[in-house]
C-alpha cells in the first residue's frame, strides 16, 4: 500500500506519530549523553562508536523530517503519477 499525500499528512499529524517522532528526537539526545558519558567523563573515546551513534542520530532526524515529496522521489508513496 502506498499512501496518498492526504493520507501521509493525516498520519504525520496524528498524535501517535507525533509521539513517536518526539521519542526519536529524544533518542538523539540520549545518544549524545551516552557519548559524553563514555568519552568525556569515562575517558574512552571510541571513534567507531561515535560514528555509529552519529549515523543512527542522522537516520532518526531524517525520519522525523522526511516529506511526502522526498518519499515520492523514492517511490514509497502514491504521488498521483503511478497507476
């Protein structure tokens, strides 16, 4: 099933979606705190761990900001052009 723009917008505005998106952004803050705790306070600065945390945070942020048009470009939604 590919949602229409109206379905996407309705989903995006829903209270559960808003809650999930807020939790994803809270997860980004948690990852930052983890990094500070292990590197600055713990004295262990693992570059691979930092890269993994940054990549995950980037995905979380992207999920919370993705637009219908960006999804349409990926073919993930019904943009009115496909049958």
